[in-house]
C-alpha cells in the first residue's frame, strides 16, 4: 500500500476500558473496520471515527468514560464530519443511553455488546443521518462466528470460548451487560486456534466469565477440561491460558487436565472475593471459605509449582471487622502470587446496591490498605524463591521504561524484564532470574 492510498483511507481510533472480553471485542472491531478499508490511528484528532468501548463494572470505570466523552466535544466541533461511537457494557443500560442522548449529543452512534458485527451498517447509517443512531440488543441470540479480528500481538491471542454469565453475583453488573451464558462449539474454537497457529501464534488465552461452566448449554455436552485437552493437541501452540475460573464449578477433572496437558500453563486465576461465609452467601457466590481453601489445597497438591492469583472485594455491604479478618485469613493461608483488589462499588440494578448496611468509604479504604499490606510481602516472598532459577519467557515487547530491555511473561504469568532487543519479540527464551521484586522479575537471557 503506497502512501497516497493510505492518505485517502479513513482512519479509526478505539479506546478500550474494562476486561479482556472488551479488549478482544475491540480487536474484532478493528478487524471489521480494516475489512471495510479503514486504517488505525493512535491519535484521536486524526481519526474519522472514534469508538469508546466502555466498562461498567465499577463506578470509576464509568466516570472515566463520561470525562473522556466530554473532552471529545471540542474535537467534534472542529471536525464535524468525524463520527463518534460509544459501545460496550455501559450502553447496555437504558439509563446510560438516555444520559448519552441528553448530555452528549455530539455522539453519532450508540451500540452494544451483542451487535458489534453491525458496525459497518451503523457507520453507513450515521453518515446519512444527522440524528444519533442507537442500536442496542438485549441479548445476542446465537453467537456470531467468523468475525475478523486484528489482534494486538501475532504470537499471542485471546479466544472466546463462551459469552455471558449466569451467576448473578449480587454486586456484579456483568450478567446484565453481557447476557446469558453461551458456549461456542468446540469445532469453531479449534478452527480459530488452528488458524492462529498457522499464522504463527504461540499462546492462546481462552476467555469466558466463568470458563468452568463451558459447554453446559451445548447440545453435545463438552466439559472445559475436555476442551483444554483438545486445544492441547493443536500443533504450533505452545502455551494455553484461561480466565476466569469460578470456585463453585472447578472440578477434579479440570485440575487433572491442567496437570496433564503440557501446554496448559501453571497458573490459575481463581477469584475468592471474600473470606467470610456470611458475605459469600450475601454475594451469592455459592461456595464457602472452607470449600475454597480445600480447592486450593487440592490444586497445590496436584500441581506443586502452580501460581495462584485472585480477585478480592473489600467493603461489601454488611462486612464487619470480623468478616474482613476472614478475608485476610484466606490471603495468609493461600499465599497468592498476586491479587486484584477492589473497593466495593455500588452498581445500580444489582441486588447489593439495595442492601441497607453499606460500609462507609473511610472504613473501606482502611481495610483496603490493610489488605494490600498483607498481600504484597507474600508476593515478594514467593517471587524471591525464583532467584537464580531459569524460567521460560515469551517475549512480548520492548520495555516501556528502558528501551535496552524487553518484557515478557513466564508460564506462571509473571512479568520479566531483561536486556534484549526487538528480535526477541514473539520468541520463547530461557531467562535466569537475578532480581525478583514484588510485581516483576529482573533477569538475564541465557544463550
Ligand atoms: N467473571 C469474573 C470477573 C468479572 S469482573 C469472575 O467471576 O471472577 C472482575 C472482578 O471485578 C470481579 O472478580 C470482582 O472482584 C470485581 N467486581 C465486580 N463487580 C464489582 C463491584 N460492584 N465492586 C467492586 N468490584 C467488583
Ligand atoms: Fe460477575 Fe459473578 Fe458473573 Fe463473575 S461470575 S461475571 S463476578 S456475576
Ligand atoms: Fe467491564 Fe463489561 Fe468486562 S462491565 S469488566 S467490560 S464484561
């Protein structure tokens, strides 16, 4: 493609908030846009189309989008032919669509999580109409297969195995924004992974809100453990990851599959959310603290060098000091490699939002700090055991802080920095860990 041609092409810019589901949806939108002749730009002011792919999981995520949408107004005034689209989890809520209509009238297109495949049609409509085009589906019906995706990396890729969630944890908005659980057919998943492998992909991350319940709605039942075993057979793929697992459905069959499949990485992300059984019940998590601790013991016994990470919520309604101590107790007992920690955030439309015994913000913050003070020394202690050990790293990119270094990940999903150049990107290499830290490891390449 010569420069003159490129200059005539329309440019798009996508800003993504939220989880890997959203990141991968953005990759699909890029794929769709490039199939109709758009090219990507990293500069919003150069774009002919700006898409905000939004997240609603916590209040902060939502507020960021409003702030950014407000800023776009000036840009749109200067460049009225530019199209602005908002999609993702926020637009699935009617109140938010109404708010966009009322306060952000410079937005041209609003669509949802279930109809990203309609993007070309929506753009065409918006070019012909001056009014805001709003097209949001309540649920997707069937899964749309065969959408192109422009992936961020060639050597690693997200692959959806299922969409939606049926769990209705009482704090969580996701079941309302992503619809009911639907699994993709194993043959569709395997076809995609085979294609990725043929294009040089080495690592796949299988995505679902609760991958452990994969296959339950298929006519021909297939368990997630069986799916892992099938993916493990795909030639060329060297690493398999998956996220997220739910403790209530993590079976012995799955633990065995993780253990026996050589390509499945030694890492499990298993959110426990809270340690107190009273709070777990109020969260509708459907397991107890004892069940969680037992599971961890089983996993550690079967796969001794596995890394375990988790999600924890602090300050769910009704959480007392004693309840919070139970959360700290789980952290100390399990010894997580790392944890994503969240302050409970009220999400309108979820059952927990209506609970009366909300925890005051200052107490939430104090507990949050105590939680981090408990987690960090454990992460460091675990990482220090890696000193002088040799690990396999898939090199991802030039380090953002030091251009003479590259960054990659171990099979246990730990970030490693070491001296190296761009020729290493996408390669699996051996690295000796020289300086393990709390969140990252420093090392040296072994020839
Ligand atoms: N499906 C995944 C994660 C979905 S959202 C799972 O079930 O584990 C990612 C994390 O955000 C959750 O695990 C939870 O810890 C956190 N989260 C969800 N809703 C929240 C809320 N209202 N306030 C604070 N954290 C929340
Ligand atoms: Fe939300 Fe619970 Fe579903 Fe995860 S399992 S997406 S936390 S409702
Ligand atoms: Fe956010 Fe939607 Fe993911 S609410 S966390 S982007 S599923």
